[in-house]
């Protein structure tokens, strides 16, 4: 959203003809839905087998046969289980050889069971076949001294993935000094969603659509990666891939879900009359106070520690110093003009679009709307007791990652129903 002459303006950026865009107005009245979950199995418990004593699991995914893929970052290894939770195979390990990893930034499972792993350190994608055997590597190309990498989602039925280099979940970046100088990327003008072909020895990238890039803090230029320094409540870029390969995304403060495809840009916009909240002095004061309360409630052992490295040497900061620096950052926050309506967007295996709305507080989760890509509003799941799965699978399969009070990770798999 942008402000122009006191009027809120919806920003639509597209590579396709504007005349081909269809605007679908959905109802503003919520229709309540209820969800059910039938648990099928769980893995990762302390009383389980040795292989499922997971260290750091933050991402899981299904293939078209309902097999679950779990990545344990602590050991740089994938575990594949069948529909009953029995281990089928292990894929990869830490190392520098073919099919070995050291700096995975994201990964996806293709519908046919192939695994694609992006490693930013080697600037390449590792490709494994449906049996878990290493096939080949595909180079990323481009400038080797600077890299931006965002969320990966598979394009079903194709030898390609879809990604956003900036402005999305699972963002990673790297800079490598050249001749003793840190490189600087040209200022970004949009948040592109890109189709990445893996057919050759080096990726081929095609922009599907350019999402809107919100302005940064006034008087400050872009950072080394060419990105504006973000404002508090900046509208995020939320997106997912539909079964036909098109993309559903939201990039403004408004309730507007845009459907786009490579070569044609935005073809459809699904809109609900739910307005973003203007940011006032009262709201700014309340948000600063909330963040300060959370900071003061954090124990010292969570604040102190290593805060990065310079020339391979760790930078350590004490808890008091870290707490004071964060206080100053909170006091100096700059805010966007509106609080966005949308806080997340996910696409289920059947193509249903799950839209996470904001709650009563600016940074809280509210109801979850379910939409079809053609513009049907199915209803809304209530905020209380409802969670979006960490992975959707075929036939209503869903997986949730749970963490107990000891930090043990458990993956719970079941069949999700909504009615």
C-alpha cells in the first residue's frame, strides 16, 4: 500500500497486460470453519529409534506418494519415512564431496520424490533421484562474491523450482571480499518471484512477477545487498505455488491475493474488504512498550554470547551490553504508515490458499482464511486453537513440528480435515 493525497492505494506490479487482470471481490463477513486432525504417526520422540533422535529440525516436506522428508540440520542429513512412519532411507551427510553438504540454505521435494538441495557456500543445487541417489549438481552462476537466497518451493510436474531472492521466508545471504573490498549490489527496485530451471549444468532464471518493494527508512541508503533498511510493520512478501505452476502472493498492506504466471504476470486479484490499520502515535507507543517488556523479560543467558565473526574470530557481547543496544534500537524504530492485514500465505497440496490474517495486536495471528484460486471464499478458521501445518501433503496429509520443554523436536503426521 502507498499513501497518495490521503488515499490508500493498492500497488499492483505486473509484467503482463493490465487489461487481462480480473478483480474478484470477496465477502467481508467471516464464515466460521472448524478443523480436525487424525494423527497417523509421530517421529522424533526420546523413546524412539536411534535415527529419530533429531537435533535441529525446522523444515519437513511430503512427496506425491505421501512419504515424509525430514532434514536434521545438526547432522546435515535427510530422513525419509513411509506412510506409516517407518524409515526408508537416509540422504546426504556433512562433507565436501558429491551429495555432501556444509551450508544448506533451503531444499524442496519434487512430486515424484526427487530432492533438490541449495547450498549457498558452493553456489549450487544438489539433485538426488527418487531413490535418494545423488545425480548431479547445477551451478547457480552469477556474481560469486555476493548472493541472496530466499524460500524455495517446487514447481510440480517440472524440472524447476520457484524462489524469491529477497523479501521472503528462509532468507539467506553471503558476501565475499574481492581484493580486500566488500562488494555492493545495485539497489533493488522490486521483490521478484522467479522460476529457476534445473535442466542444464547452470540454472536459468525467469521472473514470474515483480512484487512491490516497500520504501526503507528515510534518509538511509540501501545496505550492502542493495536492500532498503526496513520499517516496522513493513508489508511482507508472502507467496505459494499452485498445482498448475502459477503463483499466489500478497505484497501490500491490503487484503489482496494476486495470481500470476511466467510470461503473463498477474491475471487475477482476490480481494476482501478488510482495511489495514493506520499507524498512530498511540500504536507506536504501545508497540515500543510491548517490545521493551519482552526484552526485560529475557534472561541474561539468552542475550549474551557470540554475535558474529570477523576474520574468523568470534564477536562476543555481554548480556548487559546486548540489552542496552536492543533498548536503543527499540527507541529508534521507524514505522510504516499502516499495519498489514496479511501475515502469511500458504498453499495446500490441493491448491487451497491459506491466508493468515493479523490478530487484535499488530504482531499477533488472527483467523486463517481459506480461498480457492478461482476466487471462492470457503471460510475462516478461528485464531484460537488453529495452526497452519509445517507441511501439506496429498490426500489431506499434514505435518507439524513440535518442541517440548527440553527442546526435543517431534514431527507429528496426520490427516487434516476442514468443514
